[in-house]
C-alpha cells in the first residue's frame, strides 16, 4: 500500500471493495463529456466476468474509497505487433505485452487531488514489473480525457486503427 502527503492510499482492489467501486463509478456524470460510458453495467458484474485477469487498485482518501482503476496485462494481438514491430532479427516477434487500462473512475468531488494520477502510477508499476506497454482506448473527440492522459505521459502511437462499418 502506498500513501502520499494528501492522505491518499493506493492499494490492490479486493472483492469487498466492489460496492464502494460501484458507488464511485455511478457518481461520475454519464451525460458529461468527461465520462466515457465504456461499461454499461455495474462494476461488480465486470469483476465477476473477468476477475481472474483483473489488476485492480483503489484509492482511499481519509479511509474512504474515492477512486479505482482496473486493467489487465495481455500479449499483444498478432496483427498489432506486426504493425508496431514488423521484424526484429529476421523474424516476427510476438512477445510484446500490453497493459490495458479498462475502466477508471474518481469521485467528482475529489477531482484535482492527484488520485487518478496515483492510480495510473500504481498500474504503471505493475506494467513495468511485467515488461508491458500501457494503453487505454479513448473516444477521439473526448478532448478533456485525451488531454488528461497526455498529461500523465500517454501519447498516440505511430499507427492508428480505422474501421468501416459493413
């Protein structure tokens, strides 16, 4: 567990945190451009479906859960690794790991206290320990969230994925 000077503690998420995480998640305005509705169901359902692969953290402020981050570390898909690192030493390498931030939230009343940054840092430490590159998928037009992650060291990769609906 980590603690900073603002009495914010970051620790691994446990099952007993789920009700608190749901409360944080539901406190974030859904009709606001700051919030991407990536999960259309309560966090505890996400937990039950993916618990074996979740790397989760909660942030406590004055002993209360004020934020959370859940992600996973997986091997990069073959098609993406071909684009990112087409050839090394004459063969295609497929050992690159990606740490995906899948869902994250901080209570609006405690925004701008560094909670999100500390949660990202905890996940970054896990990614470094697993030799993984961190990624998150964001809506391209969600400028505030994109800028937030830019301020936390994220950058757009050299290649992008485009889609065509059929």
